[in-house]
């Protein structure tokens, strides 16, 4: 690589490279960024379109998440330390769960509290 160093006050301040070398360097950096972005995306959870459609169509988020995770009302209720009836009422909007219960539900469902706050 051909580089010209320009100094200011006796210290390197700028590096000048020919345009073809600069463009090649940029292309390599973009490829490295694409690789890093792809690796990061592999660790993120993705969801099927049916899951998103149910939420967009206004279905109760707590129920959609519970069913997506393959849990029964009873299993989730047991895991969160509440009754099946209480959980059912919370899913149907007949009861407002406390922040503590929302936190336990979110942890059990592997989501954020905002995801299941109706």
C-alpha cells in the first residue's frame, strides 16, 4: 500500500493513499462489517410470520407468547406461582397483573415485559 504521511507540529496528522487503494480498503472494511452484522444476527431470535400476524391482528400478547413457547396455561401458571384462573384472566384482559407477575411471565416466556404488557 502506498501511503503519504503528512505531519503537523512534527507528529503524524494525516495519511494519504491513492484512490484505487482507498476504494479497495473501503470494500474490505464493508465486507468485514457485513460479516460482523451476520454473526450478530445469528444470535438474535427470529419469529415466524404467523406469530407476528397474530400480534398485529390484536390477539392478546400474553396468550400469543405462551402458545408460541408451547406452554399450557397450567404449566405457565405453575412456573410463575399463580393460579391457572388468574393467568387466564390476565390473558383475556379481565385482570391486570402486577409488575412483579409481568416480570415472572416475561422471564418464563423469554421475552421483555413490554412484549406482554397489554
